[in-house]
C-alpha cells in the first residue's frame, strides 16, 4: 500500500504511527470470509478485534469515555478507513459504523450517556447503529415521518426506518423522529433506543451487492425513557448533519482506499498478463490508463484530507466534506472500473479482488448522501457565501 501521502502537511507523527498500527492489524487479521461466513458473526468478530487493537478508540470522542482524543479526529478516522478499505470492505464497514452509530453520542451526549454507550463501543463490546433513512425520506432528512411523542415519563416512537446499517445486529440505535405537528427540519429529535426495547422490531434484513448487514426497522408504541434523549428536543436535524459532516469525509477516505487497491491490482496484472506476445503494461493505452487512475486517486485524496484537516481545525466543512465525498466516490468508481477492464474476463469473476472492489464502491456513491445531493450541497454553500459577500 502506497503511504507517500502521509508526508503531506495535513498529518502529524501521531497520524503516521496510527497508520502503521492499522496496517499491521490489517495484515494480521484480513481478509476474512465475509461472503462465505455468517455476516453478523463476521462483523462482531471484527469489531471485537478492532476494539482489542485499540483502533476503535479513534471512532469515539472523549478520553474519559474510551476515545483517543477529546473530540473525534477526522484525519485519524479517515486514515484508518483508508487502510481497512484497501484490505477489505467489511472491515472498513465494521470500523466505520462504530463511529457513525455512536457519533451523535460523542458529539451531543451527556456524561451518563457517553459512559453507558461510548466506553463499550470503544472496547468493541457493543455495536451501534444510525437510524435516519426512511422509505420516503433518505437524502431529504426534513421529510422524516417517524413520530416521537412526548408522554409523562419519556417518549413513544411510531414509524419505520430502512437502510439501517447494522440493522438487526446492533445493540442500540440512534433514531431520528419528528414531533407531532412539526414540518421540515424543525421538530426533529434524536433518541438512543436499546435493541431490546419493547416495540422495536426488525421487519426485514436487506441484501445488497456488497456484504453489509442492513435492515428495515419498525417502531410500534416503542416507549423511550426521558434520559435517552440526545441534546435538546428539536435538535435532531442539527445532530444528524453535524454527525454526517464528520463521517462523510471518512466515506471519501474509504473510497480512496478501494481505489488504491484497484490501482495496485492493475499494476500487478499489467506486468503479468501477456497480450500479443508482450506484457500488457508495454502498451501505451495501458500506461495512459494507469496514469489517469493514479491522478484521480491523488485528486480524491487531496480533497479528502483537506476536508479532514479543516474539520479538525474547527472550521465549517459542509462544502468541503461534500466535495470530498462526491469526488472521491466518483473517481474511485472510474479507477475500479478501469481495473476491471484491465483484468479482462477475470475482472468480473466472483472472488477476484477487483470484482469485489467493484461491488464495494458502487454503494458509496449513494450512502450518506448520494452524489447528486452532494452537488446540491456544494451549490447551496457557494450561493450562501456569495450572498454574504454581496455577489449578485
């Protein structure tokens, strides 16, 4: 794995040491049989191993609650995801969901909530999930219909969530729901719902092209104690967006990891595959394609780690995170598609690395905000900045 980008000024010595640890763990523990084994067991085993290695400490915030830093260091999360994605998609997924699923608690939880949920997540003892999407509300968070109703001793949830990563596997869910009589972004709250809560049902397990545990959940008069509310009532939209801004950058990093692996596989194949009596790499068309792949990877990585660096400095990164996510996932798709083409018929044979990469990268262009939504976010932020600066 090419690690030359660690010399970029975005990183410190701590980040370089972290990458060394992540690479060592990956070389020792990966790949695993994610498609032949029972998926939930594979994910739990990976989470336990990542917890024992100390890598999950970077997925949560708060040194008093198991985290490596007081807040979440976006560069650390992104670098670990890049390494894990390079080696195997399901390992990246398992690490990422420990962060995304607990991210709202890291950012908005009180001390009691952080002690109860973050500490076991950092150890790899509990698996969290982030339940935002609904059948009619994915990218349009303001269109949520799941209802949260205040009662004397807490709240009652009714509704449906779908495309929930770790659905059916998770020990608890951070759920976003709307108060009666509210519309749009207003009136959304976030609550932590333990998987054992009466009224929470796993309606359907969903199978997708890359092996990830996903499910549709329903809530039927699901009673939630008052102490499970995150932040304040009506703060749910803010909580969701701040969490996504943080972890959307790491999606871009995972895409970079997938793309780097595709390029390495292509270099190896180009050197070993003979065509018309000479290695594939001797053809100018091959060399042009390899150069294009490398250029796209560096462009994606620069956008990704600029966004992570800005976020860690405390800057507003909505635009930069969206740029990184859309560019990295789209560029990685191009790189991996080129790798499949260079591999020829073997590129689409089940079990080959480039074939699995092709299935891994496609969902990333949709997860945590589709590419088209990222373009709208970038345009919105540009127009907002222009209005502030007096641009007509």
